[in-house]
């Protein structure tokens, strides 16, 4: 029995073995989770944009125990009110890249989601490439952008606009470098 969660929920309501809890987590993430890659404007960065991976699971406030179980199982992340729905919905969020690389991605490589498998694969590739520093190179940054847009093409900014701005910034910095 998973008695380490007895302060949250009656252990008799939980699966009898940890591996079954992991299967439950995968199902929960398939339904209520998201492997998200945000593209955010940030003028003080080299390319004017950042690629921001976030793993999150959403539940109503009365199901906070489930989110706390996730936080304990993964030993990372935080639980916050969902922006725009603060009174009724919470999110378990992991956005520290180190935790994504060391805890979230290995878990879901071992315990594969069904519905969100494709999203997870892109997410894992992008996070691992960020960890290797691919985003520091203009072409690497643009390749990561393209992968992010493959997961979720409907975004606030068109990818062509972002790539054009990256190219302008790179061209401008090359001009400055040559002049000095």
C-alpha cells in the first residue's frame, strides 16, 4: 500500500502498488496534462525570443491531493492557481529545465503516454536540445522553433515573423562585430 500519501488521501483509494500509481499518472497526464513549449518575446535575449518548456497538469481545486501526489512522486515542481481560473482550478507545474531533464522526461520515456505520445516526443527532443545549448546558435534556435510549431502551430505569432526577427538580429550583430 502507498501509505506515504495517507496525509492526502485514504491509501485504500490508491492503487495497491507503485507501478499502478505510475499507470494512473500516465492516464491522468494523457487526459489533463500538457507538454508545452511556449515561445515568448524577450527583448533582452540574443534573438529577442525564448523557448520555454513547461510540463503541467490541471485539476479542480477540490482535487488538489492528486496534484500533491504528482509533486511528491516527481520530487519537483509547484502547485499554483491556474491563471484566469484562480478560484476553481489548480495546476501542477514543472518548468525548471533540470527537473524536466532529470525527472519528467525519464519518467515518461519509461511510462509512455498514449494520447500525448507525439507531443511528449517533441517536448523531450526540444528540452534535450536546449540542454545541449542548441538554442544559442541561430540555426539551432530556428530548428527548435520549427519543432515547437509542429506540436502547436496555432500560436499568437507566426513562425515566419519570429524567424525573420532572429535573422535581423543576427545580421545586425554581425554588422556591429565586423565594424569593431
